[in-house]
C-alpha cells in the first residue's frame, strides 16, 4: 500500500495497520475491505493498475477526478488533502455544504449587528437630531456624499429635529446638499429652529415637509464677542456677513424679498407647519388629513398678567389664520 506522503514513518505505520487488519479478516472471502480499517479501501492488483499515474495511491470511498476539483467542489483546504486523504473521509465530508461565502455575504453585516442609524442609512435616511456643530456636520456630510455616490438617481431623506447651532457647520451641510446629484428630501420632526430651519428650507423644491405637530423658527444669527475694540468689530462684521448671506439664500428658496426676510427674522419667528408652507419654507404637511395626527390649534389668547405685562401686546402679533384643526377635520 502506497501513500502520497512525504513522511516515511507515517507510511510504514499505516501500511502495518492495514496489513494486520487484512490478515485478521482473511477468512472473509472476497470482502476486499478490511473491517479493522473502515476508512481505507484495499485496492486489488487490477485497481492498482487502473490507478497508475495518479498522484494519490489511496482510493477513498468517494470518486473524485482530481485533488484540485475536489477542493473546488467541497471548498476544502488543500492542506487537508495533501496526505492523500489520510484520516479524512471525502464521502462523509461531501454531506456537508461548502463553507465558502459569496462576496456579498462577506461585506453585508447581519441586521442584528447594526444600530438603528446604520439601518436607516441603508434605507437612504439620515437623521439630524442634535444641535448643528462640527461633529454632527461631519457625520451628515459624510453620509450625504456616501449615499450620493452609491446611487445618484434615488432620493436621500434627511429627518431634522434640531434647535440649530453653528452657522459655519450648517453652511458645510448646505454645500454638501447642493453638491449631491440626488434630490434631498427634508422632513421636520419636532423642532427645526435657526440653522435647522435653514437646512429644512434648502432641501429640493417640492420635497420639503413638516409633520403636523412640528414647529419651525427662523431668526437672525446670534453670537457674542469680547476682547479689544478691533477684535469685537471684526466679529460683528463677520456676523453681519453671515446674516446677509443667509437672508439672500432664504429669499431665493421662499420667494420673499430680502427686506421682508430681514424684517421677519429680526426676532424669533415661530411658525406652525401650515404657516411654514404659506411662508415658503416647506412644500407640504405630512398627515395633514389624519385626525389622529393633527392636534387642535388653540385660539390666540392674551398672555397671563405678570410684572412685565406692559411689554406684551397681542395687537402687534399676526392674526390667527384659518388653519386646519382637528375639529374642522372631524366635521368633514
């Protein structure tokens, strides 16, 4: 019996074991298989002659054309078959599926291993749920550019629930939104104030929405400075630059004049979703026809009398418009 093994002691040991098993079972006529060595088949002279020229001198119980094809079919490591099948039954191994994984299986993580943000990102949804700063801006910009590079023909949905923040960080997100070839659909959940309202309004026209119970607020840039008179003057000039720039962009996306934008942003200007639609900041209200979502809009009332009562007046406020409410929807 000859093994394709480079180790001579191992070949003599296996040969001695199988020879002993063959002698013990000599009384079994024509068996050809040693009962004491179940993993090996004792080849006859005719079988040995047919196997001439093959690299492997041991016939396993599974018929395989060559070692290379056997490795390809079963996905086996070639080092496991370099011993000619010593101690390894190919017939048993063929009952198990191949362990090779496709390239898609190797790159795609399991759903249970992903956090909610990653699952939303796989659905082309990104979420701005904090104040706008350098850290959140870097994250949003990287997600925008990634989704746009994957498929520029599908919309990217950006959910916004932010009180605003840094103007420079927000302008970085704005530039990334305009750099993307895909349409950016912005949706307000909760509150979109200051820079959050600016990003909400600068989405793709026709794809800017508010939820029924959300709020939108616009105002002029806020900030402060300290130091020498020259340093304070430089900071004031920089703030005025950003104010003019933001007003120009809001004027373009809302259709209002720059003078009107400057008047409306002189103080905190809070709006309901329908007021934001009327103003031009968004294009529609999601779920506006659903009574379960739309909360009733209260009547305008005088604020409670306090020590600063003389500073409050309802006459200067805008009169309440006839906006959709839960009572009106239920009457239909």
